[in-house]
C-alpha cells in the first residue's frame, strides 16, 4: 500500500482561512473594528502631542503673563480645555469640511463687500458700547464680521426667527440664553416674553449691545482686569485672553484663529477707526 503524499498548503491560504473563521466570532469582529477605528480616527482635542493651534506671530500663555515660556496663545492645554468645558461647555474644532467651506466663503469678494457695508452701519454702536463696557472694539468687529459673513440664509427673517427655527439670531448670532445670563430674561419666561426677546435679538443695534455685554460678562467671570482694555498686540497674555473670549463665544476650537486674523485685517481697521471711501471707476 503506497503512502498518501501529504499536501502542503500555502501559508497565505492558511492565514486567510483562519482569519475567516476568526471573523465568524462576534467578539473578534468587534475588536477588529475597534482596531481599525483606532488607527484611522482623528485624535481628540488635548490628546495630541502636536499643538492644537499655532501661530508664530503670537506667543505666550494664559498662565504666563510675561510670555517667558514661549507658549502659543492660540494653543489650549488639555487642562485649560477641561476647565473651559466644565465651566462653559465648549467643543472641539469644527469638521475639516466645514472649515474649508468657511475659508471658501471668505474668498468671495462680493460677499465680503456686502458684509463690510452692513458693518459700517453698526460702527457707531460698536464704538459706543465697547467704550462703555471696556471691551476691545476690534474684537467685537471681528466677531460680527465672521458671524455676518457666514450667516445662515433666512435667519434674519422675523417669521422664521419667531417660529423657533433658529437658536441664534441677529448679527452676532446670540441666543435667548445670553439674555438670561445678562439678567434680561427670566429662565421661566412666558411665550410673550420670549417673542419680545427674539425681537431684541433681531434688532442689529440691540444685538451689538448684547454681544459687548457678553464679552464684559465673560471677562468678569474669568477674572480679567476691568481697568484696561485687552489688546492682542500689547502682551501675549492679552492675546490669549482675547482668544479665550472668542472661543467661548462660538464654542469651536478653531474659531479664535479666525477672529484674531480678522482683528488684524487692514480693511476692518479702516472701517472701524477711519472712513471708507467708494472708489469710482474711471469708465463712469
């Protein structure tokens, strides 16, 4: 009787067969999925070794008044993020696709021109309210520019606003909760009171006053000095403080970068502190 030759299987085939058998087990499929997600999922804010936000032109830290550590005021440590999250309920950065959409809108010159024209009407209110509350008017102007530039269609319509379709209203995108924080609306307000509050949010001048009041309120809660105005160009600590205020207004980690960039915009500076002049084409 001749011995039957033993068939030697391809090692790769053995591995593939074993993998298929293993994947039939529910627990194995769970751990494989967890492994894949762990490899491709983005790191949460505060867990990455690399800086969350960096800007070579700005240095300092909220805990380093003289900026001696060389830390970036736009970089929030994990401890700072936890404290802000616990006290104010803020979030991580918006999705990259949304960031690209926002950057694309900023490149549309016609939209920018319309936004600047609308801001020109709000300039007196920005200057008056900021001086009254000791808030940097360029911070107010930068936030208004960003919110108006990226406003959702239809949110300024009174019918849509009073229907409760939008949670934030007006040029600064403020909600009824901010009026409660400022003591201007009862937490258990009636429907009639809510309607009147929404009407105030839709009023551009009133909306600006509420935005300045919000920054003054947050500055007081954070312990910022009431005797001088924060200026990003004066000290790294001021730059970090302004970044925190911008972060708390919007709740997104990438928002302070845009606001600080807008605060350095020459056209916004000219609009706030100078006078815009329309350039007439030579063809007219």
